[in-house]
C-alpha cells in the first residue's frame, strides 16, 4: 500500500443557513471522526487540517463568542486525540509532541478568530490561545515563532519532508488589521521572510516541503484573495524554491478544484527585489455560487490561453517519395517544439506551480475528505541531519519600530532578499518529475447526506399544491415533487459513511498518471479548451463558435447565440467532458447537468 496523507477541511464550520448554539456540534462531524478512525488510523502517515474549525459568523440571531470559537477548536483537538492519540499509556511522557500516532498539522482559518477575518500582528490573544490548544501539534522549538505570528512547520517524515503551516490571515485581503507583505513592519513581510529562510534550510538539508494554509492564493479577475504584494512574493518563492516545494494545499473556498501559479505574472520589480507598499489590493467577498461561477469561468479563460504543444505533421505531409520527412519540415517541427518548451519552462513545465483547494466536511455542499498518495522510492534510508526540533535561525531587524510603524508614513517601496534559484546542476523537484515524494494522486471521499438523512417522502411531481415548499428554504429543481418529512416525525437516517467519489489515478476523464506539473498542465489545458476534445467545429467559422465572453454576457446573450446556431446543433452537441467534470466535482455533485450547462456552457 502506498503511504497516505489525509486532508480534512472546515470540520465544524456550520452552513450559512443553519444556526448552531454554542453547546451544539454539527452532527456530521461525529460520524466523520468515527469513519476516519476506522478507515485510516493505521494506514496514513500524517494529517493536514486546513482550518475553519469554528462555525461561520453568519447568524445574527446567534452571534459567536470568544469562548465558543475557542471551545469548538478544543473540541476538534479532543476528537483528533480520540481518533489518533496513543493508547494504553504509550504517550505518557513529558513530550506533548509524542501524544499522537502520526503528525497532525493544523492551520488557522478566518473563522477561527473573532471578529472573523481579523487578526492583529502577534503575539495576540489568538496566537497565545492556539499555542496552548495546539501544543501537541507544534514542535517545542517553534512555539515562540508560532506565538509571534501563527506559523510553524512539522517534519512529517523526519529528515525528508516538512509540512509548513502558513497563517494566511496575514495575506488575506479581508484582514483590515494588516497591510500586505511589502513593509518590514507587517506580519505578512515577516512570515514571508521566515518562509524564505526555512525553505533555504530545507534545500541545504536535502529536504522537500508541502505548504498548507486556509485562504488560497487564488488570483483571477473575479476573485483575488491575497494582497498582491503577498501573492507576488509567494509566487516568486515558488519559482525560486521549485526544487523544494511539492504543492500547496488550501481550504476556505469550499469548492473542490486546483489552480496554477504562472511565474510569468511575477512583476519585474519583484524579480529585482523591490516592492511598492501602495500596491493595488484585490477585494475578497464571501464565496457563493454567483461569485464562484465567474471565478471558474476566469480560470477557464486563463487555461484556454496556456501554451499548446505543436501539432504533429499530418500523415503523409512533408514526406519524400521514400517516406522520409524533408529536412526543412523536420527543422520547422523542432523549432516549434523548442518554442513551446521555452514557454512552459522546459519538459518539466517549470514556469508553473500547482495549488489544490479542497471542499469541506461541514459544507455548503456535501462533506468530503481527501487522501493523497505519494512516491516512497528511496525513503528507506532517511538522510542524517537535525530532527524536527531544529529550526533555522531568523534574525529580522524591525527597522520600523514595531507597532509604532503603523502610525508612521511608510516609504513607497522597500527592498527585500530574492531567494537563490535551484542550482543549474540540480534535477527538477518532485513537483515536476516523478521521484521520491512526488504526489501520485488522491482519492476523494464523499458522504451523500441527502441520501443518508433519508428525509424525503414522495418520488414524483404528483403532490397537491399544499405541499409546495418555501422557495427561500428549499430549492426546487432536482427535489421538485419530493417533500421533506415533518419536523416532528422520527428520523430514519441510513448508515453514515463516506464513499469513493473519484480517484485521480484511474479516472476516465482526468487521465492523470500522477500530479506532477506536466500532467497538471495538460489537464488544465484540456479543461480550458473551448472546442470539445473530439473536434466538432467542422462547418463553423471562428465567429460562430461559442466563446467564454458569451458566458459572461449572461443568459440572454447565450440564448441569442444558441438560436443563431440552432442549425448547427447536431455538430455542437458534444461538450468538453474535462470542463464539465471539473465543474461537477467543484460543486461536489450538488449541481445538476442542466444547471452546469446553463451557467458554465460546454
């Protein structure tokens, strides 16, 4: 069996329409832990837990309190211990990091603090509270660092693999208490410096790293979640440490998807180690269906523009009578291929980095957990070197005088240290070529709570008018003609269990041999394609093909376009199956085929 990494997100965050008193935990969490313990206690290597463990602050009738936010997080720590803590006295020693059978690496979510989204520069009440709550997860040598800013790392495989837990609240555009990553006085700047120093430490020791955080570095016209200065530095770090970093794992958005960091988007000033402190910031809004729809269409726009490998010469073209290609044609083909490789960063596509965003356990959608598999070749002989109780020294001078800096006029630009790139003799890292610690794939598990709750009566649309459901409380459509059971009726739930939703390694649509960058780039390109993978554009001019722009103009324009091309319906009947599957999985099977076609097109 391949070693596994369990990824859970938003374990207790209640859905926006549900009010959860401080004494009540969403019922889905309890069987989730029972299932996870049964399935994975003895066959996973470590757990990443990407935050938002307190319910969202959406219910004005039941405002949250500091005690509730802390209490829900303490409850989750206790559940983790019940499922993965050592038993029969095995963990009874003075080392709190020895209390679990496997490492567990949590990270702070924007709803794990109060007010939500807002975190002042540390140390503060929340970094102190989580230093205490997570003392069993945070290596002792890093407790001071965590209390200062809420960031730390764990050597999940000592001497080989470190998992970095980033405090993305200091990068988040909705955190009005901070101001990006350009000024030395900002906690975002200090965290980026810490990350740079520690990644260099990993490189020097021959180790690799996975980065985790709550708010992802998503960056499109419809959704920008990090301050631009933080995104610029992060993407530069990913470029310079591409031999070290394997992937980024993120939560927050509640939609199952991935996205790419394109190194071409790094500004020239950033590459030169200069950054303005008055950069234009993006605007973060709560993610909902309408916003996410534009966000996913923007992703497709970006991926539609990805460089495409040159088409091979058609059979028979460019050949002499003897069947050999003309030298001129071969040279042209080589030149096209060379230019393509230059555009993507060589055969390993080293001009991009990949980020994975997971849906959540307590969701707006259906509960999911994810389990990654990774390559273990060569891990039998662990490199000698300092263990997880060692951290690189970090000496940051606070030239701006600590908190007083917030009251001073900041310079328009500041310089910073640009990390060294990989050595020219260094091979590509595990994010790019299949090797030890490369991610092989993941299995997504889904709990169909609509089926499990068994709350419906009626199977068709023959009910009388008095059974109509309040449109504000229930969405008609796939549930039309079915009525929720009376609230006083005794529940008859079915057995709670997660089932395999999909596995990237044997998926008939994604075709992912592994999760290295060349394969992820190919998948993004296929998802972004406007013409379905099997050509259907014969007989249509370029102007007659539906474009992404038409999707953004709204339903009215799409209907006009569809009417105009009705005569071509038989030729435009097929859809881009990769795009359709990507959207269907992003919404965790809660959006039916008609809605997907209507909102996202082919």
